[in-house]
């Protein structure tokens, strides 16, 4: 069964393709289940406005659009409605209210910022020091321990900024992987940057050294497209390559996640 639960929409300001185009591309790409998980809005206590996420006022339209597509294409594909969320302790009660109000199927943990993006920079661009690595580890493990999230997206996101996979990276990676295994939370093998890495001859995410640690800690993986362009769902090469790599590492791969209504 081919699935993807990491799909964005144009509401995040950095994706291309209509909601329906993502569904049609998923069908064309052979997916049996597609989950939308655009960047969650947050009801900030300050006047901060994020440029990478929808506003709270846009959330009902997002849910209604995906719900309509779920009905329209129910004979061709299963569609789930979720969000990609950070672990912002101050705002988690609001998030739980939103999940209940809109009857979301799931949320995934995208550990982009430490506790709030009002104050802390993006881990994927500014993790250049050991201090930032440690903040990444802390918030990733706190988020997993909250019991709210289906899986940890791009668990080695820090490698988009950190210069080399050194002993500090190995240490925090082992801590994250051990926590995931202890909590029985899958780690996402994120292939959203695979094409770019190949073009630029980069090694960022998925990072082979991280996944060797994940294998040694008996972690479970789920493949995530992190689709920001509907055409990402029509290209099988990176998905197939991910499956092969994870099988070679001996990492168990799951295809479906437990949904909130099933817990």
C-alpha cells in the first residue's frame, strides 16, 4: 500500500498546486491513501505573523476543501485531514481544541522551532551551534512524549544547516532515536529534498548517518514525500529508493498511521 501523510497546500505560501491537483497527482502516482498536513496556524498571543503557515481564519476553509475532495474521490483514493505542527507548549491547549473542533484525523510533529517561532529561529536554517542542536533534541523529545503526534517528520532537520555530522549530531540523534523507539513513534524518512540534494550534490536529509543510528536503535520508519508541489506525488523514483534503503538498513517500514479516532 502506497501512502503519504505529509502534503502541503498553497496556504503555507511556499507550495504549488491546488488541493485537487494534489489529489489527482496522488491517484496518478499510485497512492491508495493521501493525508494533507499543511503547516498549522497558531493563535499567537502576540502580533507575530508567520510567512510559512495559514492563519487561523483559513483553517475552516482548508478542512472544508479537503473534506469535499475526500467525498468527491472516495471511490479512487482515501483522503485524510491533518496538520504539521510544532511542539509549542504554550499553544498546545489551543491546538487540541482545534483538533477536536474540526475532527482532524492526525497531526505530525514538524520540529521547526523551539517552543515558538515568535522568538526562536528555524532549525533547518540556523542550527549551526551545539546549543541549537540541544534545543532541537529537547523540543523533539518533548513533542514525542506529549502523545499527540502520529510521527516525527524529518527527524534530522538540523542537518539542513549544521555543517557536518559530528559527535554532537551523533549524540542528539541517538537520544532522539531512543526516545522514538521507547515511545513507539515512527520517524519519517523524508524525501522532500531528495531531488534538490541530488542536483546540488548535497547530503542533508535524509542523512545516511542519522538513519544508521535509527537502525541500531530499532526505530520504525514511515516514508514522507513532504510534497510542496503536486508533481512530487507523480515521481516514484525517490519513494522506491527510500523503500530499498530502509530495507537494506533493516528498519521496519509502516504504511499507515494510527488516526486520532482509532486511539
